[in-house]
C-alpha cells in the first residue's frame, strides 16, 4: 500500500530500494505504456471545479490516491477511421510529439476514459454537437463493453454514428513514471469542460469516491495531508488555480509546454536525491539505508 510523506504525496514504501537498485545497475527500467487522463472542469461560484476520483485502496497502483479519469491507450484505436472534429491529426501529432496513429490513439484514450470512468462523452452526432444525457441502459451497455475491452472506442463511435470532439480537449502537460517504478506510464494530461446536459457519476470500478472540488480546495487538502495524490496530480491542481473559468484554462492549453516531466534519481554525498525537473516541492533525500526525508 502507498504511504504519504510531506503533505499528501503518494510515496510507495518500496521506492528507496528500487531507486538504489536502479542506481547500482541491478534494475532494468520497464518501457512506459502510453496513457491519457482528463481534468474535467465545470464553472462554479468559487471558480472552476475539477472532477476527481479516489482510487480504491486495494489498487496496486496509487491505491487511496485522488486522481482524474484516465487510463492506458488502446492500440485498436490507432489506425481505424474515426469521425473527427477539431484540429487535424497532423496538428495533434505535432502537439503531442507523436505520429498520426499515436495521436489518434492518445486522444481517443482521453475521450474514452472520461466516458468509462465519469460517464461523460466528448462526442456528438455532428462536428458542432455533443450528446446529451448518457445514463440510459443502452449507453451503459456500451460503456460496460468498452471497459471490458469487448468494444474498441473507434468501433463504438462508428456504430453510433458519432463524431469525436477533439476540439473540446486541450493538451496540458505530460509526465512519465520514474524509471524505477514497476508500472510505468507515459501520460498526457488534458483539460476539458463538462458538456452542457451531461453529468458525471462514479462509473469506475477502480474508484470508491468521486468529487467536484476547486483546485485550491484540493491543493489545500493535500497540503494538510488529508488528500493523497501523486506528484503530477497536485502539480496540475496548483497550475489550475490561476484560472477563473473553465474556458480560461482551455484557452491557456495550446501554449502549454508538453516537454515530458521525468523524475531523476542521483547519488549525492551518500544519499539518493529524487527530483522532478521544474517541481522542487517533490524533491526527496533518501539515505542509503533508510526512508526518504
């Protein structure tokens, strides 16, 4: 199970040993899997709120931590024709730093995971439309088939005659799980606004709680040690506090730097220093035989 160090930072107890093994050459990093996650926003009287879910404590990865809807890329979505609205695949490929097929799969993953885990679908019957209520039995059957991977997202869109609204997404940041982790992900974070007429629900079997919370409130809970989060989650929450509306955050997305954030571990004066470039608050000093400080 994960434990927390400073504030509510998620910090697995096995990390020090794995970091030492990596530093000594005894550990070979696994290749990270591509993933996408979405910071779904809606405006409130106190500013934009973000939809977060709490991962079940039984989960092998980040159990008990608050996160956004998200998950791995489905390779079946990389080359099948998808009705597409918004910036072209070439534009998205350049923005995300991948090829066209990879861009389609990543954007599909962002939209699919938001639907799977929050019941919100960024797609519509036309390039300028979005579906309304998606809580009916037929929608739920399709959502369950997507979760079970019995149905690819491209197939789902095609069967329902839906256009994927890539224009409703803004690429925000990119984080890669540290090399010493057993489960590694190369994750693109997106922002999106909750479409009118839709509502979120806890549709994920991986979460035991969902909440709409302002980034400032969530960051405060983290700082008090009340909300457990991984570094990219609290880092993005702090970034979102600068915006007064969901539209402002979406408008800021195109100018955001998508250079991947990857933690580094180095040996300094007999201790391991774990750091995330550009995010000094997460720096940890790990004695060669002890826990992080």
